[in-house]
C-alpha cells in the first residue's frame, strides 16, 4: 500500500501516476466541475442579454460539453479497470465533489451584470447544482 509521499516520489522520478489517482482527479475536475461549468455556460448562452456574451458563451458551452463528455468516457474506462476498493474511493470523491457544487455556488454579481452576462442567481445556480448532482450520482 502506497502512501501519498511515496506516490509523490514515484511521480517525481517519472513513474506514471496510479490509475486510482487519475480517476479521482478526473471524477472531481472533469465529471463534476467540468459538467457544471458546461451547464452554466449553456445557461449563459441562452439568457445573456448581451449578444456578444451570448455568442461567446455558446462557443464555450460547446467546448465545455466536449470536455465533460471526454471526462465521463475516461471515468467509465477507468472504473472498469479499478478494483472494487478503488472504485469506491473514486465514487466517494465524485459524490463529495457533486455535493460541493451545491454548497459552494458562486455569489451573484450586481443585477445588471448578471442579466447582461446571463449568469444564474446564487439560488438558481444552487438549484442547477442540486439537479445535476442528483442526475450524475444516479448515473454512477
């Protein structure tokens, strides 16, 4: 069983990272956060009053959606190759990341800026995060 210090030493010597570590990072950053970023970008693309912001966010939303889809593909691939114990670690990290989306939604900017950029209110963002967390946790 490796400790994080020994893992760090192996990485510094050019050894590949353990798959479980990659899978945990991918679940948090890719599956949870990237998917939420894609969702927010789609909301902004549809609701921004500034047409330039709306166009830019539509482009960003497509890109973020591709990133999220790749992360979910990597997630499925990695889970298939991990032991039950490591899959449980990945699932726990993923569920924790989903929960943190709900509890750490950003503060809304001033109302005029929020409308111009299409950002959801704090309450709307938290609601989106809860729905996304529910859907993704059921899909896991």
